[in-house]
């Protein structure tokens, strides 16, 4: 794997999950076994709701996500809802924020 001119060192262990989207696109997540390998893909991302993904789910699924966040102890400002007028967005924390 390459990012810019840096490559992940040979033998690095990485878990990847690729989710196929209905429009033919894909969403991929990567987690390295060692922090030093993960750091190669820096810089660290600051905690912000502006780095996010948007997925189209039904109301039942969205309510279930909100319930899981609440059950895990998250509350404002770590998680919040925005009514955009054309859609309803649920924002939650990442591992880093």
C-alpha cells in the first residue's frame, strides 16, 4: 500500500474491511496491528464532526444507532443530531474523539 511516497513496511499486519455500497462504490477501513505502521499514514486526525461518512438508513436503523450510543454512555457533545431539512444526521464519536 502506498500513500504519497511512503509505503507500509514489508510484513506490516493490517486488517481491512471493504463495504460495497448500493451505488457500486465502496467504503474501506484499515487498522494496523502496530501503532508505528498506522503512523505512516498520518497525520493524526483531530476530533471533529466534519470528518465523517454519510449513509442512507431507515428510521429504525437510525434509532438503533442512537440507542447504542446512549447505552455506551455517549451524550452531547460527544454525540448529537442535526435536522438538515432534507435529512436527519446522527453524529457520534470516533476512537480518537
